[in-house]
């Protein structure tokens, strides 16, 4: 998304539209620090993707929750 101008335009437009409608904007599929930085600059509310964690089995996710992993290590806020 940070390389192709069309992609950045779409992300910027969707993020702007969501914010103007007073909706929370959540990005899906964030895989790099650069993508996260771009989304933060666009005031995206939250993000998820391989940058934060690979998919985990339900049992592993339960262990993560029980371990008390801080929210900031799982999701990104603006």
C-alpha cells in the first residue's frame, strides 16, 4: 500500500470517509512497519495483520489471553 499510488489513494479515501462518518477505522492485513506508519499518519484507529502476529490456533490464542499480553502488543492505536 505504501508503494502503489492508487493503493495509497484508496486507503486515504476510505480512512477519510470512515472518520467523516464518525466510524472507527480498522486496517486489515498490515504486514510491515512502513504500512503501519502510513496508516497511523492517516489516523487509522486500529490495525491487524502479520506485522503483529501470524494466525494462531484457538488454543494458542486462549493462552495469549490468559498470559495477559498487553493490548498495545496485539493491536496498534493511533
